[in-house]
């Protein structure tokens, strides 16, 4: 389980520390207190940020979301070869399963 401090959460999501403290006070995020400091569950922070439009927008503009374009692999030498990545085909639903046949047959 990943836990972050209030200041780390504010930097990651591009919001003020007071915004994170209000979420704690409103019990919108889960947390524990370690040595007198709040440690917030990262998963609950992500869920909280996705429920609040303002926080979600700030995440994309000022938070960690601003770096996503920089993380994309631009050099084809390091990007995965499409031939080496296995394709996942959807399951074939046109075949019938005879093992689940529940019809009764008389015993000989």
C-alpha cells in the first residue's frame, strides 16, 4: 500500500495543501497517522481526484499529468516492436460447449 504525506499529495495532484486537508476532514480519503503526521492512501487520493472535476483538471495541468507527454517513447529503437507484442483476440462466442448439455438421456 502506497501512502503519501499531505505535501506530497498536494504536489502530485497540483492542488493546495489546504485542499487535501479539507478532503481528510470530510473523510473523502483514507489515512493513518504515523508519528503525528498524516499518511494518505494513494488509491483513495486517485479516486477522490477523479470525483472532483476541479482537482481532476488541476492534476492534468499542474500535477503529475503535465509530464505524461514527456514520458511517451519517441525513439522507435526503444518502443516495443508491434510484431513482438502478442495480440489478444476476443473469445470466440460462436462455438457451443457440449459439456454443459443438460438434456436427459435414458440409460441403456
